[in-house]
């Protein structure tokens, strides 16, 4: 089973986007997401200095857009990801990337949401000087207790001996001066105390936007960093995106779920390195790749072929979703609800200006409900049909 993980804030470095924009089409796609976000993300990913991309309002849209664009190079067709990825997850703002990649929200919705998230969190951070520090080593229970005793919040419990404390700069300085036994305290390049009560104003802002957003149920299992739960409901995913701004990130529980799912391969998309490092220290006998530059794509494509399997959103459902393989106009082959189709049969086609793609029944079953009308425009990965599996 293959898992795609999406990094969070602090993973960005100056110029990390440069090599990716040499791939045909990616610069244009990044330009489009820049227009949606109202920021020159191409410039920020290639030319802006460390201080500029540390700004929350810049960093968050940059990370999400870069992750989404890199996925276009990871899979030949966008719909391939829905068929081959066993699960997805994101760390903090990376959950927005994962939600969009999993089909819950569109890339454009993701960019608007993350733009407003970054702005709201930056405004909340400006109320007073706050920040975050990684605590490396020590006994986890003792570290958490010491963080709380210092008036701080254990905002990220990342596993692999890393817990992140968050609070005011004064509290963080006092904590660093008297750290728990056998630990190192490392200040992080973030602009505020994320995933704490300091971010409550941002939660209110995002909750308002969420009421106006439409969602689809996840096309692949999404592992929530709130508690390691696998979430399918689109509305539940969106609700968690709102509340996670002030809730601690439990990446340790997320990785535990990976083990329970039987994951055999993990690819971290750009700007990568942090989550791959945590996984290497925690998960054994699993192939792990930090997709840093296009030079890593050959290994990534091999991993997709070797570890990719049909998504297990529901192993024994009463119905299953069939998705569109491409962007275009859908034309039905079998139209009537109640029609029984065989595994591998063509049940619809999706036509574009240049090609026609068959929509194939992945298993035998009975058509329960079409989710689109004959002749409707559809997007890659869009659910178009509910199919009830045949018994026996």
C-alpha cells in the first residue's frame, strides 16, 4: 500500500520550487494557483528569501500549491492517484493539500481556503509575540508534562522523539533555559503558536468560509492528524481542517494508523524531508522517499508501480463510487438504474477535444445511481456513479 504525505509549515526553503518549474506545464499551473491565491507563488518559490517565505500568509499557500503541482508530475493522469494511492495524510497545513489531492475540495477551493487560513493565522500571531520550539529526545511523558508546566502547549506530537512546544516567546525562552532532562530545544521558523488557543480567532474565520464550501467524500482514505482516524466524509474532512488550526497535531497517531493499514511505501511531496525523516525513524520495513527534486521522480514512479494498489476507501461497501478518469464531457453507455454490469465493462466515456477515455467498472455490480447527467462536464477523479457490487 502506498501513502502520500504532505508537509506542513516550516518545511519550505528558499528556491525549493526552481527545479520543478522546468517540467512542462507546471509553471503555468503554479501561475494559475498564484492567481487564485492573489500571491506570486512562482516568485516566492524561486526568488524570495527565507524571511519572506517564513511569513505565514506566504508560506501556507506556497506549500499547498507546490504540493498540488508536484502531484501532476507524480502521476501521468490525475485520476491515477485515486486508483493507486492507498491513503493520504498531511501535517498541519498539509492536510489542505491532502484534502484536495483526495478529491474532497478542488485545487481552487484549497487555495482560497489556505490563503484565508494564512491571513487569519498571521493576524492571530500578531496579537502578541508567539512561536514554536521542537523538543528533541527525552521521555515523551516527561516532556509533555514539562511543556504544560511551563504554560505551553504540546502543539505537535510527531513521534520519533520529537514534540513541539508552542506559546509566547517569553514562555519559550524560559522553557529553553531549563529544558527537560536529555532534550534539545530548537526554535522553529514559524511566525506564531499554531495549533494552540492563540489561534482561536482564525478558527472562527475559517468556520465562516467552510459554510460556503461544497465538498465530495474522499476518494482515498484520509488519515486525520487530529487523532489518526481515517476520514471519508467530505464535510467531516472540512470540519477538521477548520478546527485543527487550534488543535494539537498528533502525527505520532497518524503514523500508527499507517502501520495498521499495512503501508509498504511512503512518498512525501515537496517541500519534502521532514515527514520522511520522522517516518524513517518510526516505521520499519517501509520504503520511504522524500520527493525533493525531479531527479527523484524515477524512484517515485517505480514506487507507485510497486506499492500502488486500488484505493481501499471501503473494503466491503454496500456501494462503490466510480470516478471520471479525465476532464471532459461524460457520455453514458449503460444508463438505467438497476442495470447489471460486468467487471471490466465500459459503462461510460469521457470525451475531450483530443481523446476519449473509457470509464470501466472495476468490479461487477448493479447501477445504483448516476451522480451526473448524460452530457455533463466532469473533472478528473469526480465521482460519477454509485455501483452496488454483485454478490457471489
